[in-house]
C-alpha cells in the first residue's frame, strides 16, 4: 500500500483525488483479504469485478467509477514497481 501512496504522490493529482484513490484501494484490499479463500482458481480481474459489483450495492455509481479508476492506477503502480 505504501508503494501505491508514494506512486500517487508523484503524480499530478489533487490532494482530494489522492485521498479518494487511497480510500478505494484500501477498501479493495480489505475485500481481497476477506475473499482470499475464494481466490483458488480465480484471476485478479474476477476479484476486481466482484469487488466493483459489491461496491455498487453499497455506494453511488460515480463512487464505483472512482473505485475503478483507483484500481487502474493501483495496477499501474504494481506494474511500474515490478
């Protein structure tokens, strides 16, 4: 998570965007931890899809889009740090 925070701090994002992206990635990480037992035989894209579906039952559609955007940036961070 710290790598992601460092990554978004280097980008030209507003402080508000940084906070929102961090929030949604933290929620995704918590969801992934709860779902770890169900991961056997499933790929990352499926986990992300299930997270966004679950999120859609809890928040407004614009918030789901922010969550999706945050996960795209999170994946970019993971790729660039590899």
